C-alpha cells in the first residue's frame, strides 16, 4: 500500500494543483480546512507529503538509534531487525518510484510515436533515441531520420512536419532478435554504419565518430541481451560482422533477412550481365534478395522472400535459381569471362590499393574523367579502372610491369604519371598523401612486386 501511495503521489499533487487553479470553489474549501486548528496550519500538500517522507525519516532515526546503543543492550537485536525491515521498505519504495518514472517516460515516447496497441508494451525499455542520417541508394544527399532503440526493437522514424499528435511517423520496425550492426568503410559518407535486420537493412550516418560508436555499442548491447535471454540465438552471438564480409549476404541468409542495397551511383553497369545502364532502354533495378543493382532483363524473376512475409519479390536470376531451385534453359552464365570482367573489389581487404583518381588528358576520351582505380590482391601487377566502385567490369586495364612512375609536368604534388615506350597516363589524386601511396604502389607493381614478397606494406588505408 505504501508503494502504491508513493507511486501515485506526484500525479495526485498535479491534480490538486490543477483543480486549485481551475475551481475557485475547490480552493475556498481547501483554504477553510487548512485554517482549522486540527490541520496545524499546514497545507494539504504538506500533509500529503508526510507519508512519503515517513519511511526515510524512520530509517535515519533507527540508524542513529542503533549506532548509539551499547553492544550488549537487550533491545539491540529488535532494533536491528526493525532497521532491516525499514531499509527493505525504503528499497521497495525507491524501486516503485523508479518504475513509475520509467513507465511515465515510456508512455510519453509512445505518445510522440503514435504507436499501435500491439507495440505498446510496459515491459519495453527505451535504451537510446536520437537523430541520424539515412544514406539512400537513390538520392545523393542523406535524409534526416530519427531512431528509437528499445530492448526488443529498433524503430526507424521520420519527423513529422506538422507535429500535431504524434511527432514521428514509424517507417520500419526492426526486431533486435537477429539484428546485426557493423561499421562501414565509406569514403563518401564518413561515420556510417549498417543495421541489418530481418525486416530491413539500413545504411545510416552519424554526425561524428563518437556518435557512431555510441549507437553501435547501444545496438550491440541490446543484441547481446536478447541472445543471453534466448537460447536459440547463442550460437550466433559473435558480435558485429567484420568488414571482410562485404556487402553480399551469405548464401544461407538469402531471403531470410533484408539485404543491403548497393547505391545507384556506385555502379554504371548491371552487376550480373555487365551491360551499361542508360535512362531509356536499360534502367536500374534492385534485387530484393541480394541487393545488387541489375537491369530489367536480369531481374525479370519473382521469388517468395521470408523476410517479407513470403510475398513474391523481384529478384535476379542468380537468387531466383538459389531460392527456387529452378534452372532456366536460357541461362547463359557459362559464357567466357572477358579480361575486363573483374569485379572492382571495392573492399580494402580484397585490394592492395583502391580509390578515386582524376584521369587527366585526352587519352581518356575527354578531359579530367574521374575513375575508380584498383590494384587487386589476386592480380597485383595490373591497374583496373572502373567508372564506379561497384562495377563488375573495368573499362581500362593497364599491366604495370615495366612502367616508370614520374611526377606530373604541372608541378602539382597531387599529379603523377605512368610512362613506357610512348605510352603515357596521367593521374591526379585528391590529396598529396594519397598521391604518394599510389606512386609507391605502382612503383612496386612496375618492379614485379607481389603481396608475398618482402617489405609487404599496407597501402590501402
């Protein structure tokens, strides 16, 4: 009963203050009662507060009493027992107050979100909330979004322009059970991280490195807590995925969780057939199973995906074959692979060196073309140049063996050249430091160096 009184005290005090302001008649009655001798000239609020303060006062008095009692006093044992009971009551009262405050805060969050009844659960605990930027696979500029992380779900929300009623619109609910989080190595969007759940995969950007780490730690703590409570997830409790996994889902996960979609501006050609995209006859589509950017011809298939309630979704031929087991007779995947049909290996773990470089001069077809340049680990003596980082086919390959690396004629420390018997290629890096690393990498390749040789340095940072 005492805990219930303490839990409801703040609400009762607010109601008393509200009706005192609203009703002159109520205020008059209170004033008349408080002026009586029986009330001790104290206000009703003061009398209401006394029971709340009673247990803490008893605890302080008993502590002082026990401290001053002689060790052999006959009532020392009873006094200590009474102190233990009062201490237990105080702990119970404090826990009740904290629980009341938690539920009040939780209810305010629910009101801001305008949640449905099936999501409103008093057992939920809000772990973290705050703004983030959503990296879109279509748009170039990130968009403002808001996250609410609970102990059992992550809510991905859009702030409402007119904040009447709910302040946010819930776009996606991602269950913490089965969720994964990892940092992304994205030069275009620093401080970005990936949240991959069964319902959806989100590529998000924080405002700073510290904020990104804080979000990742909060998400991982929620994941770990779910896994500890649920024995079925113990085998999967391995922490965040490393960057070496890259963007592809493991084959056994296809259709079970939402993939990370490759951004449109990361490719210029279909990631399956390597035919170039154009706005009229070959437009970009996304495979809903693996997230690749593919053309209409390569994604003219539908398969049921478990993460989308087994609804049929657009998928590429590769995923269609894996998910359904149907091998189409017109499958032409056995065609011979061309020398330029080598994935760009955008990840640092698969390349010795990789970044954007400015391709200077008329040799490239037009002045100052920007290209994604890569020296792969499995082909360390060749420079591959792509139109975009995720392209599956290079538009140019240069065998580096025998080339001489020199500084550019413009006197710009960011410019360097490759020269050999009449062949001349000019490149410009974004920074002087990047230019130095590229020059060193190309000098090594030109001399026939490979990753297994001595002085194996890391050039891909």
